[in-house]
C-alpha cells in the first residue's frame, strides 16, 4: 500500500512559521487532490487545506490567510506553509489524497506542530 511521510513539524512560538512536507511512496499525488489534516488532543481530525492537480486550493476558515498549500508533482510532494501560528494550531498534522475527505482509510505517522511561548 502507498505510504505517506509527513515532516517539518516542531516547536514554534506564537507568530512563528513552519513549512510541512508530505511525500508519498508512489506517484499517487499526481492522480488525486491532496489534503492536509490535523488532530489536536481530544479532538477529531479535521481538514485544514486541500489542493487539486491543477492548483485549486481550499482552506478551513481557521487558517485562511495564514496557511498556504502547494504541490510539486515532479517530486510527488505536497507542502503546507504555516505563518502567524497560534497556540490553537497545535496538533499532529497528516496528509491524505482527496478533496472532500481522505481517500485512504489509513494514515502516516504525522508530524507534531506545537505552538507555545
């Protein structure tokens, strides 16, 4: 089965920035839209942003104007640039193909983002 590898998380102060990366073990990202999701402790996983094959984007209201999703089809990699981070952005971030919801019912290990002073 295809594997997803997320990276780029870390500890950052409020107002700081991080850039997350998601790579797939196959060229599956060239076929589907891809979404970034996050799950905070005690909360359900939520869709944060998604990008189509031709660059169409959508964002959750909570991150609009602060996060930017992009993709490099040649590298089968999807990115999430996160600026002006807030403590409420603290979560484990995952990627999965799909526009409305995840296509696959399994997930990578995710990458932890912690926003704290």
